[in-house]
């Protein structure tokens, strides 16, 4: 047995026989967990401070990259909307470009049709002018032909009055025509209905008109069936 020491008793002697000694009693569960709780709280505060600093450093979109956040969904929706607008704009541009191309094609087609129509109208007008000029030139040439009083002129008596053709032929002879004869028609079915002067060549038109004027006849016609160089006066009624 240990020998007791001789020293004066004090307040520490009250803890003799108890667990833990005089300086520390029995620890509770909360006391034992307290250091861990403090460590978790400190770690959470550090993480929160780090996230707050990171969010400020990244800007307004700091944590928007995290999947599932409303900001992330908003950004995705905005991108989709911008993509849709871009597609719509491109479609509208393509449609406008196609419409512009169709308009330009239609304008080119209309301009070509107008040009062709104008060219055709100008060509037709030019041809008409040429034809008119040719006719006027022929008329001028015919009018310019002098009266030829040496032409063979036959006066046909279609009236049935004996000697009437000879009397009218003498009018021409008296006017200077040197080759005038009177005759009876052999085929009355080819005779005109009124007094007429026939001629063959264009150069005889002036002479035929002059003969008709001398005999008081208004009808002057060109007939190809007569002999070349001949002028025929057909009398169907007395004057």
C-alpha cells in the first residue's frame, strides 16, 4: 500500500475517486461533435465566399453555366430565339431575293417584248412607207410618160348604131392620132357595161387617159389581154 503523503488538504481533494481528474469532467456528445460542426460551418462559409467571389468575377453570367439553373435556361432560350430570328431573316432575304429576281426577269421579259414589238412595228411601217413610195414613184413615172399619138387605137362599136365607131374615130384623127381604126367587136360577152378605154402597158396610161378625155369617157382600165402596144376604145352608148 502506498504511503500517504503528508500535505495540507485543499479543493482538489474533493475530486478524489472521480473519473477525469480534477481539471476535466466527463464530456458530452455535443461537446465531442462541436469541433466537427465548427469545421463544417467554416468550410461552408469559405465555399459560399468563393462562389460569391467567382460569380462577381465572371460577371452577370457568373453561375449561369450551371445546368438546370433558370439563368441557363434563359440563355438557351435566348440563343434559340436568336437562331430562329436569324433563320427567319435568312428565309425572308432569300424570298426577297427570289422575288427581286422574278421581278427583274419579268421586267427583262417585258422590256424585250416591248422592244420586239417596237421593232416589228417600225419594220412594218418602213415596209408600208416603201410600198407607198414605190406606188407614188410608179404613178409619177406613168404621169411623166408623154402622150404617144402614134399608138394603134381601135374604136369598137358596141352600140349597134351603124357608123358610130367611125365617127368617134375621126375625132381622134382630127386631134393628131395617126393610127386609129373603127371595128365591130367579135365577142360581145367580153364587153364592158359602159364606155371604156383599155390599155396594156403602163407607158400607155397617159395616152389612154388623153383619148378618154377627147371622147368624153370616164372609165380607163389596164387590160393585159389586149395586144401589146394597143389601146382599145369600147363604145357601149352614144354620147
